[in-house]
């Protein structure tokens, strides 16, 4: 079993903390994606797992063995880098075999592993070519082949698709997923791309500012974001986040240009400031007068199979995902409805999710919703 345990891991550069006590358990055979914005510490954490960065505090254990003082070559990890790191004067065969040659494996064993990896990655016909004769996707496959032949316990991917164009990224994403299913090895993949994260991961680790914001299956992270950061970062377009205040009897009131509109009820104390979140696909938009709050459609993004309308009401912008259509709604007046069952609540001070014990009493935000001047 190759479980990976990260316990209280910290990293400091010149006295400045970069990682603030990371804890995570990665079960054997899982595909875990560490996702977050640039500079959040995700690549640093990956490099610490690989042994390429020292650990300032805490421990990293693979298969029950603490790796803090073990050399990178002896950790049972193989890393695939963003820049491929291929030798231009070597053939594909020689590039894939390079780590085996350094390890002084018998030539017959080298050949067996290289041919097996080439078959898995559809590189058999390219073994005698050099990197300059390959496409970007083929070069990335060679880099993965070099990791596969080491037969590691853990695969580490450091933003390996960042240098590829959009179409190739999708193709390689599918290939990496298939590769994982075939090899069933523990894999840790770092990316800032939320689509890559959602589609590849068994488990997501969302990081921000050197801290873990949330760990869980992609569906849980998307449906129940643990913080305002996760709510805004995971999802395209991002979750709509609107300021609100708790009024009398626990009513959650949106702050809309001097008017307060109740959208849900909670057991929170009066005066508490919160943030109301709702996914763009959960917002209901109507052309029927009075069916919610009036808004103006400022902009529409056409996405082929769907479109996103950006609506302005009471100095707030709300994104709404709509089915594809030919009607031109840009510049028109519409009515916005926020179904209470789809709302999320966050503490404005801490940014953390609020699980309200009281069930919402208001079914939706409509013309009948409570309005207080």
C-alpha cells in the first residue's frame, strides 16, 4: 500500500512562511489534484513530496515511511515537469530509457520497460525520432514515458499541460486520466486550471496563500464550497457572491442600494454580516415583468452550447448561465430570481461557510419577497 501522509508540513524561505502547516492523507491508487492560484504554494508542496525542497517543519510519509531525510531518487516518486525536460540530441527511445540507464539496469530490462511504456502511450512508431520532430503532445507523452519506466509508487505532475494549446490540453487530460486507470498508481497533479482539476481528480486539495482551503471529491467541493475563496475560484463562471445582513427573526437580507431584500431565513443573530452565494446555473432569469428583481443584461457571452448573461441589478452584477438561443437579450430588462434552496451562506468576517440549522422559509426571491427600506 502506497498511502501518502502529509502532517503539519511548513515551508519557510528566508524567514518568510510559504506553507502554513499542511495536513492531507492521499490513499493508495487515488488521483489527487492540488489546485490554486499562482503563488499559493502548490508546486512547493509537490517538490517537497519529491524531495526537491527541504521541509521546514512537519513530516511527509509514503507507505508509512517518513521521507524527510530520504534522497529524491530513493522515494519511489517519478515527476513529470511542465517543460518536458527532454534531451534534444537523444531519440525518444533514449530519452525514455535515460533514468534506467542512470540506474544501471540491464539492457534487456531497459528495452522491455521502454517498449511497454511506448505501447501504453502510443509512441511505438516514434521511438527513433528526436524531440524536435514531435508535436507538443507527443513530447509530453515522452516525458510521461520516462516516469512510467521507473515503475514508481507515486506519480507527480507539476502543471504538465500548461505549455499546450487548448485542444491538446483536452486530449492530454483524457490520456492522463486513462493512464491512471490503467496503472492504478497514486498520482498527485498540480494545476491552476479548475477544469483540469475537476475532470482529473478523485480528490481535490484547494490551496490559497499557503493554506488548504478544502479537501474533498470534486462534486463536494463544487456543491458545498467551504469558503468564499473556494466558491469564487472553483467554477466558470464563478459563483455569484452578494453582501447581506441578518435582520429580525433571522431573515437574510441582501443589501441592494438602500433596500434590504429577504432571500432566506437562518438562526443567525440579528446584525450579522454575511455573504450570499449562488451558482450562475441556479439563477432563474425571466422576461416576465415582476417575476423577481428587475435587472439589465449588460453583456452576453456565447459559448456554443450555452451562454452567460451578466446582469446588473441595484449595483450588483449577477452571472446567469442560459441555454443557447438566437434571441438578443443584451441591453434588455429581465427579472432575476434566486431560489433559496440553491443559496450558500458565508461569514463576511472569516469567509467560512455557514451551515444554518434552520431550514429556509422563503421559497425564492420574487416580487412577493420581503423588502425593507
